[in-house]
C-alpha cells in the first residue's frame, strides 16, 4: 500500500509551485521530471506539488494521445509521490473519476471547461481531498464563488482556485491580473497557471499552439501581484511531448525561473 503524503499549503508568504508534465507518457518520465523539480524547489524553500494527468480527456483531434491506461498511470503518479515524499495532483472529468483518482492523489483538479459542473464539483469535494478548480476561460472571477460553494456544500472546505487565462477571440487567451485579488477575496489560495494561459487553442491543424517565450513574463507578473502559487507544465523535450508541448517550459529553464520568482516575492 502506497503512503501518500498529506498536502499542507504554506503560511510563510512564499508561493508554492504546482508543476510536472502534461500527461504520463511512460513509466520513467514522471520520476525524472518530479525528481528534478523537487531538488530545485527544496533548495529554494518552495513547497512543491507534482502534477501529471493520468489521461487527457480534452483533445482537439480523435487521434491525439490520451494516455497509457488509467490505473497504470495513477499508480505511477502515486509512486512518484510516495518515493519522493511530495503531494501529487491530477485532473478528473466525472464523478466516477473523482472517486477513483482520490485513492491515489492528494489534490483533485477540476479542468477549466468543467468548472460549472455541479455533480463533479460535489463528488470531488466528497472525497475529502484538496480541490483545485481552474477558472473557466469563459468565467468571470466573481462567478467562481459559486464553484467554491458547490465544494463547500459537500462538507469540504479545502479549495484553491487557478487562473488560466480568458478567451480572447477564437485562437488566443489573455491573463487579467485583476482576477488574482478578486478571487483571493473568497479566502482561498489563488494560483496562476502560466503555461495554459499561453496556449493558442483551436488551430486549424487540430494541435494547440502556444507562446512559451512569455512564460517568464507571466510568471513574474503573477508573483508581483501576489499569487499564492504558480502552476506550469514542464518537460525535458517539449518539442516531442505527447500533449501541450507548444506551451511547456523546458525543464532545463526551470531553476533560473524559480530563482527570479523567489527574488521578486522576497522583495515584496
């Protein structure tokens, strides 16, 4: 039986990091990425939550990679958390998935396009896990109070919200940094999902584009306005990642970025 570490969020004023690959591609990759991030965050005093999807349910094309098998991927994610002693996060898309994934992880993430799904939010809350709700690309920050209330109705008050950009036309997203203090008003941690905010969705090729050159810009702005956490996807070879490679941070660039963000937060 795997022992999953309990999630505790920082109260020191330092931001926390949610990071990892978009999806579990094989057995080796999650350990390689998690170990590298864990070493970096530990050396800089940054609380770290490892993120990996055990499957991808929202893909533009039917022939896109969706995963290596639910149970196999969940076991790999759980083993990462157990072996490194770090909390772990994955996203879920239905009530049944919430109950299943809760057996393996510390945090259940509600995808942005499902943030209004009442039954899903309540089912996730009933697991007793920490729930990370991504703000829909179509949602106002004020409207997210209703998503929080749905989880609270289940008796679970362990909730965080994640900003991941707002739809700007058909093929782009923008980040409105007013959303961070607006959602912090609900007395929950607020995270900025840097890499998904830089997606360029709905491309004619059926493959989402992105602006990874702006990862540092959005990250620095998020810390400067007081975000509680940063979310980003990272990979040792984004060009050959099986999902979201166009907007991921190269793993080799992570430590330099973290160093800059720590300096900004300490200056504040």
